[in-house]
C-alpha cells in the first residue's frame, strides 16, 4: 500500500471508530496488552536485530538505550495499554449546550479528531503508547517511527493491530509506515483532507521539519528552554534542592532546567550554596560575568547559551536586576514550555504568574512536574508548546475535537 | 516598518495586552466606536476612491457591493464594536483546577492566543470586526486585507488604532499591512515565533494558499459544500421551505445549501413540490438521472457538481437509497461545515447525528443557522472547518488559549 492508500484506509476506519463503544475499545486494549506479552519472543528478537544494526552503525549509546527493549520494558508497555483502558473515554462527552430563543437545541459534543499522524524517533514504546491513546480517543492512527527501530516497530504495531481488529476495532485504524525514507514524512504531513492532525515527537530538527513542511494541522511539541528564577529572600536551601531536581533528575527531558536566573540581591547568599551543589552533582555552570565569580571552575556564557536546550548536565546561570528582568529574559529566550519562580514575595509571584507566557508557570516547584502522569491525566502523548488547540501535557481529551448538534422543529432562518 | 518589524511590535504589545483589564479594553472599544463616526468623512472619502479604482478595473458588481461603505454600514461597524464591548471577556477565566496528591495546586486559566494574523479580501467591515474581537480577547492583530480596499482599510485601521492607544491599549497591538503585494501574505504566514495563529477569511483560493504555505498555525475557515437529506416520510411541505431558505436566503454564504439528497421513496411525493418551488425561486436544479425527470427544465449533474460550492442560485439534486447512502455521499463530498437531515424517523436522526462528521449537524432546520450571532455567541470571526482548536462559528473564547499555573510548597519531583 502507498502512504496515501494507508491514509484512505485509516480515514475509512476512523469514520466507523468514532462511534465504537467504550466497552469495545477497552476490551480491545486488554487484548492488545495481552498480545504484547504473547508475542514477546518475536518482538524482542526483532528489537535485538535493530540494536545489532544500530551498533554496527556506531549510533551513540544514549540512543541505543532508548532503542533497546527487554522483558521488563515490554511489560511496562503492556501495562501502559491497560492503564489507558482504565481512563475515562472522552468521546461523547456533552461539553455544553443550550436552547436558543427560536427553540433550537444546540449541543456541543466531544468527537475524535479523526486520523492522527504520529512522527517519532527511536523509542519503540512510543508505538504502543500512541496506538493505545489514539484508539481509546476514537482516532485512527498512522505511525512513522525512526528507521533505527523499524523491525521492532513493525513487530509491535503488527501485533497490536491484529489484536485490536480481533477485539472489534475497525480494520485499517492502525497504520504503520514501513518505508524508512525521509520522503515518507513529507508525504504524510501533506495529506490534506485525509490526516486531521500530525504530532511530531522528537528532537528540534524533526519538529522544525514537520512545522515547516506540513499542510495538515500540526501540534508542535517538546522543545524546552526552561528557566527558574530565584528571587531575593527565597528559601535558598530549598531553592538549591529544586534547581538540582529540575536539572539533574533526568536532564535529557524537555521539562529539565536549562537556565537559572538569580536576583542580584540573592546572589551573595544563594550562589555559593548553589554552585557548590552543582559541582557536587557534576553539573557544569555556564555563567554570565556576575555569576562566574561564584563558579570560576565552570565556563563563561555566550549569547547562544541563553537559547540552548542542553539536554545534559550543563546549566546556564545569569544574574538579573529583579523579577521584571527575569520575565523579560524568559520572554526573549524561553520556548513557552515550563518556567518557575522561587520566592516568598507575594507580589512577585503574582506578577510572574500573570506575565510569563508558557504552557506551565510554576511557583516554588520544580519544572520537572510538566508531565501528563504528574498532572494526574493518566497518560501523555506529548507536551504542546504552541497555543492553538492544546497547551502543555496532552492526554486523551487533547486528542479530540467537538461538533455542534442543532435540532429544531422544522425551522428556517429569518 | 517591514512586516517582521510590525510583527515584533505586535508581539511586544501582546505581552502587555494580555493583562490589560476588561474595564480598559471596554472603554477603548467605546472610544474606537466613536472614532469611526468622528472620522466618517475621511473614511468614506477613502472608500469612494477605492470604489472608483475598482470600477476602473472592471471588477464585478458583487465585489463592488462588498467593498462599498456608506453612512449606514459605517454605523453598523461602530455598533458592532460596542456590541463586542458588551460581551463577556474570556481572558482570565479559570477553566478548571485541582490539588494534586503532593499538595500542588494546578489551575488551568484562559489566556489570549497572542498575535493573530487575519487575511481577508475586499470587505472593509472585516477590518473593524477583526480589530474589535482581537483586542477584546487580549490579542494583538496583524491585518492583511484585499488590495481593492487598501485606502478604506488604511483609514479604518488608522482611526481605530489611534483611538485604541488613547484608550489604554498598548501601542503596536493593531498592525495593518499596507503592502498590496502577494508576497506580504507569504511573509506574514511564515513568521514562526512571532505570529501565534493565522485565520484566512475569503474564497477557496485564498484559504488554499494560506494552508499550503503557512508555517505558523492556521485555522481553516469557510468553504462549505453543505447538504440537506430529505428522508422518507418527512414533512414534505416544511422540507420545501427549509431547502428554499438554506439555498436562497443568501446563496453566497458558506452555510448555504449546495446539494439536496432525497430518499428514493420520498422522491415521488416530495420532488414535484420541491422542483416547482426551486423554479419559482429562480434556482437551477442540477440533477442526477433519477431527479432529472422531476425538473427536465434544469441541468444534468456531473461528478464535479457534487464537490462544487456554487455560491449562487444553483442546487445539485441526487436521489439516494437510504440514510446510509446519504451519510456516505456527505462523507465523500462534504467539507465538514453544515449538514442537515429532515426526518420524522428517530433512528435515522440519531444515526445521522452520530455518523456525520461536520462542524454543525442539523435535524429539521436550515443550514443557514451556522453563524456566531445565530448561535448566541454575540460575535463571529469566521467558521472553522478544521477539527484542531475550534470548530464551527468562532467568537471570543475561540481566540484564546490557556496556561497551567502550578503552585507548590517548595516541592521536587520524586
């Protein structure tokens, strides 16, 4: 099948899937969870082959780690599908409604988006996560994974599609693009009228390619140059712990901290503690002139550093005059992802909450909380950094749209 | 100023506008309404010049009509701004919130989109509508109108921007692109990071150009190939009235009817009445084989007709076997705008409501009701035909996004 034929098949399935009951969808998800365990030998063998090929290409170890499956990871994927089954089905929710003066009842009801395109990189667990979330929210899905994981993804998506169709999901609802050609991405993101929304998950390069070339609607995800501003008079010891957590707990994630902003009047008391803690935790401080004196063992920041998502154990540090300069810096270099203020000052907290334009604005907490599971959504398909449609962690309701039902007693417009 | 400089200025203003109070915005809107009347001589003179130039270019009469302003139309524009002032401000609404197990309070609060780009054609009233709706919802706006209305739009946007800034709206929030060059559109829709959303308002060609070339998020509007299905056993006399209303009340609008689908068992009793009524109202019936025998004075439909938005007094007519075939036809040729069933059969109505995928699905009413004012929204910036972000008539809340405020007691992620 060509990619267009796959999309046509997905669109046809989506039309029927929109009215499949929650009961059927949940049973299918349970069957899919079981299928992953039943076919584990086959999936792990395919994955071993992918890993072997990746090693032969000298792909870097962190990517090999993301690519590698084992029994434990496969079990987590299977449990993830059961978890999705347990979530509330968003489809069919009556969002609001009214009766107009002319007697017409107007009902706003939640419906699936239709056909989702998910474009991702080397992590095979995204394959099962995305299929599970798409089907539960009544959407057909077309997957385009990274070429390194092609055998793993083929095995996983095949096993899940078979189990889904046996369980009552309309055939064609799960499409996996087998081509590893880059042109396949371009084709998928220009299928206007067939694909309702594309979500790229991956590095900045992938996301830029999709945003720049798509003609179908896109939800931009992921790039996070996140800041934490330590105000004058903050609890400096707790602030150290929050900064360490935001930077070090998992530095490769998009909600990890990249730039620390420090009030000039906090510098003298806070930065000695902070810089020592960073050093103890193997974090390289990349400082502006004022902060450098507290960490001369680190590096000096250039203009480029303020706009860089390191994704590793580097942290840029800058001293600012006040909360206004902090907000201004964030407005200039931030990516509208997650931004935090650590303060005891009510007015500054309020100003920061009001004026910082980001998906999540924190007071006295680590930016690492920006996550669908941490927020209690029970799932996450990605973190939106755009303002259209959905912002921040996206779970099931963010994969839906709505329609209006308008019912009248044989009425015409006057 | 270049277009990029205008966008930078708009972005700067948007950051401040986001926290301007409802009180200030409403006062500014009142000042803007007054300014339109105070500067009416200047605006009407500019418009007269536009109309003269358009006539010299032999532009068709329907477009001249849309272009022409007079005192009455200007007064309506002024009253429209006062009407927008009276609407509820969506910004700052607490959409939902919760306290998580770790004590973090999570608040989802409505915020402006930021910078809107509005691209439209010859109607100068869109200039004041768009500025009013954008400012009330806390957004800066960049306008790119049709070249035919350039003098009118320059005068209107100038008068409104002056009044807005005097009334406390941050300077730069209203940008009007003076270039009539087509390249200006291309530049506006690729200003990633500066423009948060572009809404094209106009014909299918304009919309296609924007969708295909934009790299910033777009809300697709307007194209409507709308259907009405007359079921077996419907109230045929009332059905005739609804079809006439949907087709004839204002044929150029996107919610006007383009294709009539008739149950094969309704044809014998319904179509003689319907075809006569169409003839009496100067509507040309463009029929399939089965329907043609009831209106041999009309034309025969080709495949192309089913996909055509006539926008005038033509109506394609097709006989279908049952509600399923009607739904299938709509799924194939519809544009997800407005679709109606006229029936007394409960099961068929329910099936149609569930299975038809459109912004508005009607039972026993005219498709002409798809409109922000008719729906009681008090305003309309356009009708979205995509599923992402907003669907159907868009008013103030559809011009907003949200952000999460996450407040903790100095907490870290475990």
